[in-house]
C-alpha cells in the first residue's frame, strides 16, 4: 500500500509536469502544511529521488500562502487542502487553481476545554 501511495505521488508530479522548470526539469517543488502533509512528502522523498527527481518541500503554517505561491509560480503544487476549501479559495480570490488528486482529511477531536457541553460551544 505504501509503495502504491508513493507511486501515485510521483505520478502526480511527473506525468502532469508539475514542478518541472526548464532550467531544472528534475526538481519537484511542493508547498505543504507541516503535519501530516510535509511528513508524508518526506516519506516519499527516497522513492521520488530513486526515480531521478529532486523533491523540495516548502512548509507553511498558513492555509492561504500555499495557494498564493502556486498561483504566483514560486512552487508548482501544494499538498494540504480538500476540494471544498480549494473551491472556496478560488471563488474568494478569483484564482483558477485546480485539484489533481484528492487530499485526505484528518479526523479532528472536540475537547471540553472551558465549556461543559457542546451546546455551549
């Protein structure tokens, strides 16, 4: 399963030409959130590099900047968002970014904190 996932990541970037600059056609530059997306890309690094490509991962703590740097051409892909978020971003920012693959969504927990019930939240 892990090998299949790594193959899909490589296919995503290579077949679609993502991350290929004319001066360095073997470099794949990706913007990602720190966890888990950058961590997943780090796991894929050895496999991608074994196929002759260099992976550059730029980590951002912000959810807007990865789309901005793709739109501006600083990086060629990002890995952090689901399609509803991308669609909302495109609409609000008049951009035309497109999804290539679906990105998994991590489960989030709700913790009590200072409230005693969900109704208070």
